[in-house]
């Protein structure tokens, strides 16, 4: 969950959001092997290293609580004290890439057990999609060193959910040479295949599936989670039955966000996200460019397709000069920043060529989208990037399950406008009000009866603590809050709210 913090630290808190060539797909995978095939069954049991003593093959609740509070004091006040022991398994499975090429991916299965009533008998399954990361080695089976994995384990597995979490194609040991970032169809297929593979493992790892399936994800994973629920409701309806969906801080409204970025409201971290999106869509669909030099200034164009995911951290990408930290567009590129808060994204050493931005904006003016909030994708863009944005915008169906969309109104990385626009679309298309929860954790509880009062109050306290720490360190409080808003402040509270939402739905 730490992936955005360095870029955000350079920006002002007033900043708001939007998200996000053809190369060899990597080693050949046997296309005759069915999707969702589990490469080794049972999958590998992952030991948890300890500072002293032998590694643990099963994570004890007391030990896990100590790990969590040592890493982030007070975290278990949000997650709740762990109730269950956790056995974590590492799996590899077959899936497809963005161009439907055969490939493989890896992931984690977290299995709860123990004497507490929440840990015994058939358990609900959470299919979880992680947030953006730039490091290829990312692995959700690493509960010791992966902060997102440990948060998910604490929030769900330690409270009685069986967790299935893909690392996504292109990460870890996947043979795919790129990651199909924010490709809704591919990422849904990847998630489907991860669950297929996990289900094959369940009988061999003492995972008793209750038949109740919930889906959640944060940031990029919010988009992936919703795309997966859509696919399971449509393409895979005969195979899967979803109980509920929780999207957290996700860029669901891709067309809206893309147009906002290019119009002068870039998002924090955009110099990383935009290349990930562009490479993904180029390799998936083609046509976005004939050469990377069409999109990027020459200083950055060479090798950019293979840059992410890779061996460099967010910090490394900036300090080594592989990418600019904030300057997405040239300082003289017009239109300029939509408000002064976005000024940091216009400057010298920029990433995106003005000619590429101009072509995008010309198409946006000629072929506008998002004109009607109840029918936002009733448009016909000619620009290849905008076409892909519409293709991967999730405002084109209506869920048939209870939905929660959680986020924070001040998020500079994935603007809360995405959640608001998506919720508005669902409502306009007939999703019953009782089936839709739009939660802004950065808001005041509506009353003593507000079911999310604890999440809102907790977020407020965490935000205040960040401000006070900045003041004590003689740092700018607004910048301090912006630097941790998306990656640190929002995730635990949205996950806590999502878990409560799932538990309420499952209890019916």
C-alpha cells in the first residue's frame, strides 16, 4: 500500500484525480493447457520468517497481532485482533494476456483455521485484487514484507475469510513481458482463472468453501474487482455466483478520468500510471502509437515499455531519471493546469509530448464523452487512447449484487469523482438505492446511527495525526497529508468498512 507515497509527497493536498508498443509477449506458454489450470496441487505452503526461532507454517493470531502492531502501531484497533490462524499458499496458474495470448500468473491463498467460531467450518471466499505496484517481484503470498498482503490477511483471513489474491499476469514469475494494466477484460479473466485454480487446491489445503463469494480490490484493484464482478455476472454467469462487491478508490470511470488528466487535472503519480496504461493498451489492442517517441519526450522513450513492472521502486524511477516525478506535460502546453493546485504537473523535463496531448484534446473536443451522466459512454472517439479508455470504462452495465464504493474525497491519486460518477450511473440505470453504498471516509458521520461512523472518525483521527506530525517536523501539513492519503490513510478504513459490509450481506 506504499506504492504512491513518494510521488505524492511532492504535491499539494488540493490535487485531485484520474487514472490512468508492441513487443514480444515473453516465453511461450502451451496454449493447449486450459485456463485456470493449477500448476502444482497442492500449492506451496509459505513459511513466515521470524526474528528469532523457526519460521511459522501457520501464523498464530497472537504472533500476527504483534507483527501488525510492530509494523504500524494501532493497526489492529482498525482491523480487530486476529481471531484465526492463517496458512498461506503460493500458487501458479494458467491464464491469458492482454492480446489473449496464453500465459501464466501466480497468487496467494490464505486459509483461516482455529477454535474461534469465525474460523471453523465452511468459510466465505474473498477474491481480492491488489493496487498498483511498479515492482515485478510483488507477491501477495509474502505476509512478512508485503504491507498490502498483511493488511488483507489481517482484515479478512484472520477474521474467517478464505482469501484468493492474484499477483496478476506480468508480475512475480509470470512469463508475460508486460502487465495488462487496467485492461478490464484481461484482468477479469486473470481473476477468474486465479479462483478456478484456487478452487482446485481447496480440497488439498483444508479450505472449506461455503459457496459465498465476495470480491474486493483497492485502487487499480478496485477497477479489477468491478470488472471481475461484471464478467462473472455476464460471461461466466453459469460458473460463478457473486454475493457482493466492494470497490475501494478505483478508477472505474476510465474515460472520465483520462479526459480530466489530459484537460489539465493530472493525478498524483501520473508519470508512472500513464506509461503503464499506454503500454498495456498498446500491447493489448495496438494502434496507440507506431513508436514510443510519438508519446514520450525522447529522453524517456527508449525502454519505457519494459520499465514497469521491473526492478525499480517508485523512488528509483524518479531518482535514476527514468521518469519525472511530477512533470507530466510541458510547462507551455495548453490548456495549462485547471487550477493552481495542478501546476506541479506542468514543467521542464516533462514526460508526454505536447503533440500527443494535442491530438488527444482535439479528439475530446470533436468527439466528447461523459456528456450525459446517465449515458456517459454514448460517444465515438477516434483517438486510439480515448477509444481504449471507453472500452475499459465500467459504466456500461448494472451490477445485480449489493455494491459498496468506498474512497476519500481528497484523494489526489484516484479522484473520488470516479466513485461518484459510477454510483450515479448505477442509480440512473436502476440499481436500487438499498443495494448501493457510496462511502466517503473523509467526511463527518451523519448521525449517531451512521453505520460508518467508526470508519469516518478513525480516518479523521489518522489524518489529524499526519497533520500534527508535519507541524511538529516543520513540514507543510497539506503536502504531508497528500503524500499518505491514497496509499496509507484510506486503505485500512475502506477495508474495514468493506468487511463490515460483506459481513452484513453474508448474514442475511
